[in-house]
């Protein structure tokens, strides 16, 4: 998924990319870290976002106990909208690329979005969608 987004960004520098909503796709999955590393995103922006997230986790007690309870903060830089929330994704501009967890596949309104790619946990069996990438119509 991250390599797909990396290639997309090279070819579409101005197209907004909305990465997930308010949660990672799997508990303790760190989708954001894989995305940052494999899509070769700016480390200074990662530090800013990570500091926001760390403050939220520490504010409510143990940072480890609150990892799954905390809403992941949004962060925008260049054409990336990291964890923008459901409302921002719903109101995204035409032609925006939207990356969602596979569990949202059933909720995608294909009159509003075109499914570009589905990444499966088991590619050879095409079951258990892990990520769904759509384009806003």
C-alpha cells in the first residue's frame, strides 16, 4: 500500500491523499510508521505528528494503556492528510485519493468513489481486505 502511494505521489504531486480516518487498521499495527517508511515521507513531519500523538497518550495516563483508546491526531503536510477523520474524508475534493482500512470496503458508496485498488491480507486468495484505495468522483 505504501509503495503504491509513493508511486502515486510521484505522478500526482498536487492530488490530495487522505490516509485512514481516526484509527489504524489493526490494533497495534502502526500503519502510519509503515506508510512513512515505505512511502519515503519527510521525517520532520513524522516527528511533529508523533509528538502530537505522544502528548495525547501521556495526557490520559500510561501511553501504552491509552494507545488504542486515544483518537489518533490528524496532520497535514504537502498533499498528505494523515488520519483526517471521517468528516474530512467525506468532504474531500474531487479526484482525491482515499486510503481506508479494508473493513470499510462494505461502506464505500461507489456513486461517490471509484475503487482503485484493494490490498488483501492474503493476496492469492483475495480475502480479508486490508486496505482499500478509492478516488473521489
